[in-house]
């Protein structure tokens, strides 16, 4: 397990890329699935391509929260702020004894397909309540997709949710109040849409030390965000191995785009993008003193 600093340029597309057509960057986009009244279209759109970043994030985020607790930094449930939270998938996996495959099966079932959104909400409240972990963290969700955030709140995945785009407008006072005690900020999709405009006001409002964990496509860079985090005393480390398969390419155009972009970013696509999948790298930002005390490999318990 080694560490390195980020390099390359941030692409215009998202990790999961937000109507399934090829975008200007050569990535297939799934815009129509991201802000529906319920998550069924999201899971139908992404399952055929093996989207799995939340699966990787589930064990990583649990380890990070456990590391904070073990170090005596938390008393009671920690607060997690999930950026680009969509329908609360990360919260579902963090809160509950469920896997990403469980969620794919749940939302793809014939029984689920026959329900109205109101009926699905009622079913999901019971579904998630039955699987809730006793050590569930408090999760705040932030996403510009209002329908998705509303659904995640309605079924109990998010303790608080905010449909705001901090890249376009300042955060609401309610959001800044809600994030004050955040101890872990998570990102599994959308990092390439984010900048200091999102992170700066949030970090300025958070009281006490905070960690930022992000899964970022290798087709671009995390440098701009890492620079903005450094202004708030956070040192960013990158886990160079392993990388994490994100999803399969939808066509040859995507494969060519990814291989070219990864190569331009100074990375080696062999065995990763060249074999048919987007890959992400994990970045963890922590206060400088904590980075000096405990290496990233130890925080992640020696391996993934």
C-alpha cells in the first residue's frame, strides 16, 4: 500500500456521469436517472454496467469511522456529510446490514416494479428499518437533485438532506448549521463537479477536526480539491494501490476516452481501463498532525 500526491486535470464528466448518451468528454451520461421521484431508474440504469463504487466505499468508510472511534475522537455516533448523495446509497450501505447487490435486487424485483412511488416509500421505510445497524452514523446528504434527496430523507436514509448546488450559490444557513459537527465528508461520485466553492464554506463551518474521503476517477485529478482542503489544514494522501473498478464501459468510445485521459494524467491504463472498466482512486485528507501520527495504511487496517 503506497501513497502519492494527485496529478493531472479534472475532467468535465462525473464519476458515474450524470440520460444514457455520449457526452462531450466521451463518457456515457445517465442524467435521467439521477432526479426521479424514486431510485428505481437509477438502479436499472447502472446495474447493467456493473456500477460498484458504493460497494468499495462501504468497507472503506466503515473503517475510517472505526479509526476515529478507536482513537478516542468520537463520543457517540459520528456525523457524516455525503456530497453528491443522490438517493442516499452510501447512507444505505453505511447504516444497514445490506450490500450494493442487495439494493440492486431490491429495486429490480417484480414486486418493486409494480408499486407506486408512495407505496415504495412505505415499503422502503420498513425495509431499511429492519436492516439498520446499532452503530449507525448520523448522515447528512447534499445534492442538487431535489427529488433524490427528498426520497432518501423520506425513507430514513438521511438524517438531514439539502438540495443545494454550492458551485452555483452560497450554502443556506440551515446547511451550515447542520454540518457543524461533521467528522467525515464522503464523495463517491461527482468529485469532478466540485471545487473550493463547495468545500470552503462547509469546512469553515465545521467545528473540530474533519476527514475527507473521496473516490475519484483516474481519468482526471483531485489536485484542485486537495489544494482547497490544504487551505483548511488538511493533508491529502492518495492510495495508489489498489484502485477500484467503477463500472464497465458502455462502448468503444468510452474505452478510448478513458485510456487516453488516464494516459494524459500520467497513469498507466494497463490492466485497468484497457481491460474494460473505469477505475477510481481513493483520496483521504486529514489534519497534518494526524497524518504524521498514523499512516494511511494503518488507518485502513493494513489492506483492502
